C-alpha cells in the first residue's frame, strides 16, 4: 500500500490497539501528542477512552484549536467511541464544561446504554452499508462490534451517511435492553465515527475503510 501516515491521538485511551489495527490495514502510524506532530499525518484516529479526559488534555496540550482547524480544512479523522463523542457537533449527556471538537453533523448521546448494558457485543450488518467499492471481494459478513460504555448517534444531519445500526439482539441472541435500531457508525466527508471498538476484535474492515477514505 502507499506511504500513508496515520496519526493516533495518544493522550489517553486504547492507543496501541488502534496502532496495530491501522498497521494491519496497511498504514504507517505515528503517535500524536504535540501540535507540531499533526503536520506529519495524512489522517488521524481519535481512540476510545474517556472523552471528558481527552477533551481536557486536548486543551492542556494546545491541540484543540489546531485540530479543529484541520478538521474544518478536511483532515480525515476516525473517532471510535470516545472519539465519536469528540467528533460530534452536539452532545447530550456530556459532563459540565465538556466540549467536543465537532465536524460531524450529529447529536451524540454519551453513555447512552446506561448501567444495565455498560458493555455488550453485537454483530452489525457492515458490508451492506460500506460495500460500495470499499469491501474488497464483496465483504465478509457481520462485523463483531464491542460496546463499552458507548455513545450512540441520537440524530444525524442530512449530509451524514449512516453506515450501521444496532440489530435487535446481542451476539448471545438476547434482545437488547436499549438501543436496538440506533445509529452506531456514520461518515460525512472525510470524517468517520463508530460507537464501538473495531480495534479490539482483529477485524480491520473499519480501519481499512478509513485508510481508503484518506486515499480517496
Ligand atoms: N463513556 C466514554 C466517554 O464518554 C466512552 C467509552 C469508550 O470510549 N469506550 O468518553
């Protein structure tokens, strides 16, 4: 694959897992902790973690303003879980003073699944949504998605492409207590967001999609 360099924001969260997934998807990776490091990347991953902490560290490390500008200028960014929260233009359930970077015309509901379902797994119909030339060889069936105190996308603007919704049941066949049918993956322009953690399951289709969005 071509010499793409994808940054992983390395302030907090599951950074090594994204590095590994990106490298399996054919990208070179670099950790981003300083504003100057943003200049070297063709795209950036905002990992899962705790969005309130990442928000505060973004401000402390003076990454917030440059990153907002780069997003406006079209830098490809993929946000997973807490990263989805950070990409949302509007947030419900945020902590006091919590800010997002914005860019994606969605309302994200933070910690949407509540206590009874803090973490669960579901199989998503991924290829149907992203198969328009992205899933090489026609796709590989359901995408195992891990949700850990995840957000969902409460509303998405007209310019947002919905890539996946939650099914009715989890992987064990139990009906979801909440969230069935909710939007859990979307993209708009060069921005991609998933409420779940593909970096944890060894299936690189989401990272491959992001690499192709950067190349496109
Ligand atoms: N609940 C976290 C938040 O609001 C996200 C959890 C995660 O990234 N796994 O940031």
